[in-house]
C-alpha cells in the first residue's frame, strides 16, 4: 500500500490503484464520463481531472496511479471551472432534446450538467447532424446524443466484436461502423452491451411498447406474456430498489394489471429446453455425434458462432431457446388445449436481452405456421410500461404466475446466470444416465457457478467422465473455441452466454451508471437472486416439473420425438 493525502485526508491505497479508486476509498466521488472499469480506461473526457501538488498540469484521476506521499485535490475552484467548461463544450454539439429522451432522469451527462450548473447555450454554433441508424433488429444509434466517450466502443471490443469505432477526425469525428456501414450490415451480434455502457441516450433498444399496448387493447387477441429468469433479478432497480432484489411476485402483479390475459414464466420452457438438450447430449454421446455439444439459448452467441465459427455450427444444440420454445408451445399445445386459433394468440416476451428481438425474427421459428413470438420487450421497456400505466410498483402485492405454463423448477430459474444452463442440464443428465437421485448438496454443481469468464469441471456421469466448460462474454467464447478448434481441449458439453455474467447482465437490463458499475459486482448480486430462489423451490430439477411431465405424456410423447423436433428444434445458417 501507499500513503497519500486527498483533500487533506490521509488515505492508504493499494499501490496499483488509480487516484479515482483511492479517492473512492476515502469516500470521495470524482466525476467521470468516459471511464468504465475494465471496459474503457482512456482518460479522454477530462471530467475526472484533479490537482496533484507539484505537478505542472491537472491529472486524469481514472488513469493516474497513486504515489507515496502524493497530495491530491479533487474539488478546487479551478477544477470546478474546468469541469463546467468541459461539459459546456460537450453540450455545444449535443442535440439537448432531453424532455422525451429514453435516458432522461438516468443520463450521466444530464446529471453532471445539473450538478455543475452549466450554461447550455454557451458555445452555441454549428452543429453536426446525423441520421439515426435504425438498421439493426434490436437497437437504434443516435449520434446526435453521442459524447464520443467511447464506452460503447470499449464494450463492443470487450465482446471481441469491435464493429463500432471512431470515424473521421476533429469536428467530423463520430462513432460509426467501418466505411460508414449501417450496423445491420456488420457482424454485430445484437448483444446490447454497448447500450448498457452508454452514459447518454445515444444508444437504445427498439421500442416495442406501443405494439404491445395495442395488442393488449385489441379485444380479438389473447395476449400472453412470459418473463425470462433474469428479469425478476433486476426489474426492481428501475424502481429504485437495491440491486439483488427478487421482484418476481410484484412483476407478475404488474403484468396482470397491465392487462395481459395470461402471465407465464420462461422458467417453464427453460425446463423444456433441458429435457430436449439433455436428451440430445445423451444421444450424441451414445451415437458418436458431434461433441462438444454447445448450448444455443443465447441468440447473440448463436449469431456469433454463425459469423465467426462457421465450422462449429454443427456443435450447436438444435434446441430452440427457451423464449422460442415457449412461443411454440403456446401456439401449438396450449392453443389446442384451450381451443384458441393460434393466429389470435399474441405472445410477448420480457427479456434481459436485446438479441432476443433479433432471435424472434430468425427463420424456422414458427411452429404453428405463425411466428412463435410476436414481440420482445427488454426489462427496461417493461419498467417504462409499468410507469406509464401508473402502477406503484413497490406497493403491489406479490402474485403467482398463471397455470399451467407458470411453473418452473429451480433448474429453470438459474438459467439466467452463467453456468445455470449447465447445472440444470447436469441435474437431469446425471439422474437419467445413472438412475440415482440427486438430493440436497448433490444438486449444486458449484464448480460451474460464479461470475468467472471461463469455468471448467469434470463430472462423473455413470461410466463417463464428462468434461464441461462454461463461458460468458464473447471474448472468452473466442478463447475457448480457439482451444477446441486447435484440439487443445476435450470437452463434451459447453455452455456459452453472450453477455459477461450471463443474462443477469444482459443488454436489456436496467442501466446502472458508471459510478455504480465501477464499484459494485452487479452480476454477482443479480445472480444471487436466482440461486436463492432455486434453493428455496420445492422442485429443482427440470424433469420433475409436473407440467413438463404432462406435456410429454399427453402431447410430445418423449424428448427428441418427431413432434418435439418439429416444434422445439431449429436450424442454423452456415
Ligand atoms: Fe436468458 Fe434464456 S436464460 S437466454 O439468459 O436460455 O434473455 O434470463 O430468457 O430464451 O430461460 C435471456 C435469461 C432467457 C432463453 C431462458
Ligand atoms: Fe457491439 Fe453488441 Fe453493440 Fe452490436 S450490440 S455494436 S455487437 S456491443
């Protein structure tokens, strides 16, 4: 550790800490805009400037390391003037249409502008004007609100994709794709990690709330909603609740009050995915099929695989994702059971994910001859609908999902965290292959839990030593796939989630500002919601879900049956 003084206070900080981190230890927040820990550490925006005694110029606290005996000042009149000026310059090219901006109220620029009392029109002059890029299925890029902080660029590079970056120089400098291509023309995988990294309203998901409100208001339609496992772990944040609060019951109550005819749970179809995927795994092992089997529920990952690892597309499980299986079952089994014309059913998904908006429109996702899913909302869009409907979220009662598609096992719940799909599949595969019953602690496959980017383990399943790997974040996926390709790793089963930490950290989740992201393990807090729910559920294995059993007994016959293939499986692009 080194000892230094910050604003006259003695502080001891690790020797590789930055001034920003040391100040935080002393309870002092230095404002930042471009800095996002591990994603963008370039010291470019000049908001975090501090005075260091004896230095000739101000230092950028986000990149400047601490030193023994250093004397730092974070809040002098000169610094306040400098920061105010920086903000006024940023605003000189900003369109300042804040009233209806999707980020109004949680925009980091807006907050700083207010705190520093900026004069919005100080540098009014020529302004660049950019067309919106609405080409992609999942998001819109509005450069008129971009402040060139490059957090999105860092997020995309961290995903190992790198399709956005700075174009041109000087006044014409802007973030875009190579050769000014539209996002849809690039290999963007729709993960939305750029959106949750953006401090302003320059990046946002395509808004489907109007379409959903309209369907709800249409008396001809039966509107069914499903919620992904990870949504309950984060929706509360949009209403000021602490990160890591499980709001399942209030979420269900809110959806019912919004007017959905049925409120169901994606956990149910996560269980269904496990039935099909565990069966696929067993079949591939028995029949010498392509291994490792790689999960296919994360659409950003699937797109990534199709784009960059074409030779491994056959490793992908042919299972549709739980989102799509849900829609497929509603429009076939449920429609028949309830005697509803599938074309009258409107199935909405609430997802922590922006790539689900893209997945919905993929080929071969229409089991009943109509699209399996009609609209996908992010967690943020659901929050906005709840607010617009005037529902006081915090005071809603806790309610239960509707039956029959509202039952999920604990295995389905943990899908939303990295390692969850693997653990869920193992619970079912081990019991199926070994004729043993897993109880208590034996149900926890702890080695594949936790937020580490790459996890490996070997489990004894019957006579077989099953080597598994779990990765989240596409940069990690790249590393692992390269190892597999080079024959340096011998896995049987691999789980890949596109977003670092899995769905809980998806691109559609409530946006936490850098000041929170830099100092809190959001992924772990949200994941703990799911593992706690799993621990306390009476049913923790997919194959013990009674509705799943009934579905096979009365309709699908058995996992991997002809009918199951027609409804629940899909194909990929090579
Ligand atoms: Fe996910 Fe999945 S876990 S992909 O992360 O397999 O989005 O939560 O709904 O489909 O169940 C997301 C979450 C989600 C699917 C499931
Ligand atoms: Fe990059 Fe993902 Fe944003 Fe596409 S959605 S630009 S892949 S970060």
